[in-house]
C-alpha cells in the first residue's frame, strides 16, 4: 500500500500491529480502529470506592471490588467472545488456547453479583453511560467517546491488557476497477476525510496522532498512549467447539437473570 499518496499519514504503530497477522500490511491499510477498555464515571465512583481507583479489570471481575461500585451500576460489554477473552487474559490465560471444558468452567466465574450486561444496541449503552445509569464498566472506545460530552468518563486500558480491532481497506485480486479502488482508498485516508469520519462515528482514525498536526484536529478523542497500545491485542481465533462452549456459557451464566441497572438514588431519597 506504499503507493498511496496518503499512506505516510498512517500510524506506524498500527502498521506494526497489522503486520503481525500474516504480513497483512502488504495487502491492507488501516482505516479506523478502536479498543475495549474500562470506563469510570469519576464523580459517581469516587464517594463509593473510598480511595484511589485501580486501573484494573478487578473492578469488574473481583466480587469485593464490584460490591463497592454496584450501587451506581457496573456493566460488562454485551459481546461474549470479547468478555471471555478479557477475563482469560486477566487470569493469565489465553482464550485461544483454552479448551471447551476450561471455557465451560470459567463461565460461572465471570459475572459477579451486581454486574449487569450492557444492552446490545450501541445507542442504548451510550445513553446509560451518558446519564450515569452505569458508573463503571467495559465498553468499546467509540461508545465512551460518544457518551463523554461532559468529560466525566475516564477511559483506560487496564494494566492486565485488553483488545483492539483495526478496520482496514483492501482491493480484491479480481476487482474489476483497481485504479478506481486506489483512488477511493486515497480519498478515505486523506486526513480531512479521516477526521470528518472519526468525528461522526467516534472511533479512532488511522492517522499518526503522535503528530501534532493531526492530533490537534481531534482534541477530544480519547486515544491510548503508546504504553497502553502495547497492552492491546487482537481477539484470538477460536474453533467451532470453543465458540459453542462460549455461547452456552454466555447464555447459561452471563445473560441469565439479566437485570437493567438502576440510577443511583440521590442522598436522602434511598428507598423512597
């Protein structure tokens, strides 16, 4: 893709990430990307937690931690493979190398009492975060960006690591008009177009945002630091048997008895 006039504007960090997948950088160019991270409504969480909040998935996966935050709503992402993968990494394991029996054994341990499952509709989850119906949880970076108009949400990549995705552009070998496809890709990578699209969907463009000329165009966008980027990895490929174990465990233990989070009652109004 080095032929593309705007390829030089693409983040070298993303190119390195892409190259780890069977030299994919030779065939595709990153367009938009995002991550799964931890969001916290700092105003709601601070009085409940009673101390410095750790940058850790333990807030969602350790019962004694979630119990402190559950009064204001704690939520897991409504994405089963992502949740199983992140929990496995938190426990020092790899989802891809976990057999179906280990996955089945993990399912009852993932969701703690007081932890809700986020709605499948992105707009509904954004609204829960924006209105304070949930105060801490797991979410796609773009959803947090969309919900964080007032700056109350802190988004981070926990110390134990997390997941990223990179939406990329490629031209099929049998494309009837590759010259036109090249022009389209160049158009989409042009910084002014990438920035406009990023503002619309709230995810991160493939621009090299370490360059001030690009970063200044998206000052409100939450972007992982280089240290956080090193803690991000792609979702592992899994077999059909592993997927079946995840699906069964998700339905039996994670989604079962699902309840919607309730907003934290104002002081003096509890129970009323």
